[in-house]
């Protein structure tokens, strides 16, 4: 459904919406196991909520397509993830509070470990601490010398992740990732997907080569990998599209960046679920849309730690009553994508969703998991359909036609 059509139906209303995104919660059963992470976890609160909701599955991009976090979140908020895709570097930069301009190209940086032949041993450099990340960023900036017509910024994000921003005339972000996203191979060469980005490619190649020398004696972070290149282009905000005054309650910078890209305000001093709940309660009267993002389920999935992911799901389940007792007009619980511990990576599998509202039809689903929700009244829908359904359940869409 075209974005412009939905936007034309928006009407003013005082209803409140809470969107809980349990990142990467979708999973797969381990060989010989008895179920996915969600099926194994004790989720009596989420299950109780499912019995009062419309349930179903969401397909982030399309059948069989594995989504990145950026396009998946764009889809969650009702933006076509193919037409509007934004590189993760832009989201990371915005998430650190960096004020981008339309002269900027950004990329996400992983500090990594390579062997003497340049082969990747660890894409995350043992998940180095943020303090070391800051030291390495400062060391690179102090010693690197690039084209003087281009400004360079290197901002630490968290743990092993940083953001590279290049600012100058004639820069574009049509570059492939240098991160091979597997170990035992050398990083990929910088290549363009559009000739207009040749200048950027030359500068990025120079940056990587110099950074490699600067980091050569560091342990374990002796290399950088880049991905998610893009040029900053402003988006139409959620306020402009839906008339929603929105607050993002997220811990990780990338998701703050997504929220900032879409014009949301950002809750400050977030560190863990308890502080997120506190921020939700404190700001509940000030906003009408809340993006409540939970990251660790995805992290444990990427680590291949099935049991830790199960325990994290149970922690999320324990705080659900604190959200329910606020009595939002619409409460949505879902995920951006699946990250099965079995795969240690995002996967193409649809994610469960439930929508609680007095205007949402209850179905026969009694458990919140990938298999149970497949039998729900919502069926299997494109993720871009979630926002229109949510707005309708909040009584924020006009009738179409006479």
C-alpha cells in the first residue's frame, strides 16, 4: 500500500500507541531440540497478552529475503524498505548524536582481528570495550592524512563498533561493504556500484590502508571492517506522516539513529530494561507513540547462545505487566527480524506479532511464538502493513471514499 495513500487518511486523535520491538526474537529449534527460543522460554505474560490480541506473522522485506536491521525497522514504521533503504552507517552516526549534513557519507565500522596474512579471525575483535574503542578512534584520527578537501570524523559507538563520516563535495555512498561477514578470508576490496562514487571509493581505500598500518601492533583490534555505506538524505518524519509525537526508548545507538532519522525524540540515560520502563512511565503523558526497543535478544542470537537468548526473553516477559498496566490504546509486540542462535545471524523467517486494542479482534492464539502466531487472525502480512493496522486500531485513519 502506497505511503502517500495512508498518509492522506491520517486524522487527529488522542490515542496512545506503544510498539515493543524485541530485536531478533524469532528463532529456530536446535537439532534434537523441542522448540525455538520463544517456545522454550517461560513467557506467561506474553502468552496472556496473546489471548487478548490479534496475532500473526510479519515478513520484513519479502519471501526468503534476510533483512538488515535498518530496512526491517523502516518497514516496521511503514516506510517501504526497498525504496527508502538507508545504510547502517547513517543510522549509527545519527545514533551517536552526530548532526549529519547533505554533504556526508557514513559507514559503520567494526574493529576486527586479522592474522599475519590479513585473514579475518574475529569480526568483532573479541567485543572490545568501548573505552578501548575510543582510544583507537583517537589514535587513527591523530595519525591519518587524507584528501584535504574532505573532513573525516570517526566516532565510537559501543564495544567494537564505530562510525566513519566523510564530509565534502561530490561524495556518494554507492560502495560495497569491506566486511566479508565471515572468518578465514581477507576483507573485501572497496568497489563502487555507481561510477559517481569513485571519489569516495578512493578516499575510503586510502583510509583503510592507513588505518591498517596505524593499528598493526594493536591486540586484538588490528584491523577495521566497513559496511552500510550511504549518503545522508533527510526522511519525511513520523510527525509529518502520521501526526504522531513520538519517543524512542532504546539503549543502542543504531536504533536511536533510526528514530532520529524519522523525527522521533530520544529518551536519555537508557541502560537496561528497568531504565526503559522508568522512561516510559515518566514520559507517558508527553507523547502519543512510543518505540520501545530491546536489543539483547538479538545479540545472544548472533552469539549463538540459545540458552542466554531464552533467559533474556524471560526477562522481557517479566516486565510486560509494567507496560500493560499503562493501558495504552494500542499495544504492539513484535520483532524486526529473526536471529536464530542456530544460525548466529539474521534470517529470512517471519516474526510473530500481536496487537492489543479494543478495536483488534481476538483470535484463538494462546501463546506468543512463531508457530502459534502463524494461526492468528492477522495471518502472514508484509511488515509495512503493521503501521496502517496499528493506526487503524488507534482510530487515527479516516474512512476512504464516500
